[in-house]
């Protein structure tokens, strides 16, 4: 069963002489409950692919289906609603709000999901507990290690119970101990049935996924699975 389906998706930045083709008719099907790593050299379109899949950016041409909806047909408002309900994002530099505690950072996403504040506190603590940080709820990001900050970001990404987690270099800013910890958490989320798509430069990190998709010059140039041919959009 496909969760995400890209059909001949291109993304061109700029126009005329300055036009740059970041993605060039890339096609990719991602199954529900799978864990996919996207690898490839810097500047070859990996982040662009992830952003398009998550509705953070619009394609120049081609179709992107997420859970049966074609993203290019959606208004900005509908796209934002789909993003909020169905997708969790995790970035390399955590993107936590520095003046809010770990709990408050998670709660910002819950408020967006319409939680009343007493419920938000309980749910926020539950999410922090899932990443092993319930006892750090009142710390500011600056009082947490890099690995702990990324776990807070993961808890925040889970706030609206998304089907799909999109991670852009989630361990790119972590030492090897913190990296192993974050990867273990991702493994748990995968076993719980989440769909994970992560961009990484590291082949060690990629090897933790069950499928490795290579991107080069804006094209899918390798795919270590037969899934691509088995799954239908
Ligand atoms: P990767 O994630 O593999 O490093 P990106 O998807 O970030 O690659 O970028 C692919 C190409 O598109 C690069 O040449 C990059 O410079 C270009 N690019 C990405 N975002 C923009 C943008 N907002 N405006 C112009 N060019 C961009
Ligand atoms: P990554 O570390 O994921 O490869 P980058 O540092 O390449 O990310 O890009 C960070 C942000 O800057 C992204 O949102 C990307 O779209 C944008 N960007 C990348 N390249 C360019 C570019 N040549 N011109 C404008 N924006 C760019």
C-alpha cells in the first residue's frame, strides 16, 4: 500500500539563464510503514525531494500523491492542513524555540492541533516520555545535549500523530553516541508502524533503514529494493 507516490516530479529554481533543475522527473513510491533513506552527494536534490513530499515546496511539474491526495491540486490552506495532520518534520539543526522549555516546544505543535492546555500538558509529557525525556520537560533547549534536543524535536514532530515522518539529516549535527540514540528511537517508531523517510549523507545511518534510495543530478539513480516495482500508486 503506497503512502507517497511521486510521478515524474521536477523542480526548477529560477528561470531563463539562471534556471537550475533541482529535481528532474523523479518517480518514487513509498509504502506505508516503510523506513526509507535518501542518499546522494550534496546539492543533488535530496532536500528538495523531501520538501516536495511534505508539501513544504511546490513542484514545477509532475504529480505528488500523499495518502491519495494530489498535492499540486490543493490550495495553500488545504496543503497546510494536510501538512499539519499527516506529516511530522525533523531537521538537522532541531529548530527548537530557544526561550521555550522542552515541554513548551512540544506543546506549540499540540496547540496547533487544537488541544486545550491541560490536555496539551498531559499529551506533551507523554510525547517526551516516548523519547525518554519526561524528566527534562522543564529544561530549555540550551540546557540539553544535541541528542536530547533532537529527541525533543522528534516528540514535537509526533504531536499530531502523523502518518509520515520526514527527517532531513536528523543526525547530521550529532556525535556518534547521540546519533546511535536517535537511530534507536527512530527504529522504535518504525516498529510502531510509522513511515519514515530520512535524508542522510552517512551510509552508516542509511543502513539502518530498510530501503536506500540514491539521488544523483535530480534523478533517482538507485533503489535497493523491489518495492518500487511492486507498489502501485
Ligand atoms: P541536497 O539536499 O541533495 O543537498 P538540494 O535539494 O538542497 O540538494 O538542492 C538541489 C539543487 O537545487 C542545488 O543545486 C541547490 O543549490 C538548488 N536549490 C535548492 N533550493 C534552492 C532554492 N530555494 N533556490 C535556488 N536553488 C535551490
Ligand atoms: P541541506 O543541508 O539540506 O543540503 P542547504 O544548506 O543546501 O540544505 O539548503 C538550506 C536551505 O537553503 C534550503 O531550504 C534550500 O532550499 C535553500 N537553498 C539551497 N540552495 C540554494 C540556492 N542556491 N539558492 C537559494 N536557496 C537555496
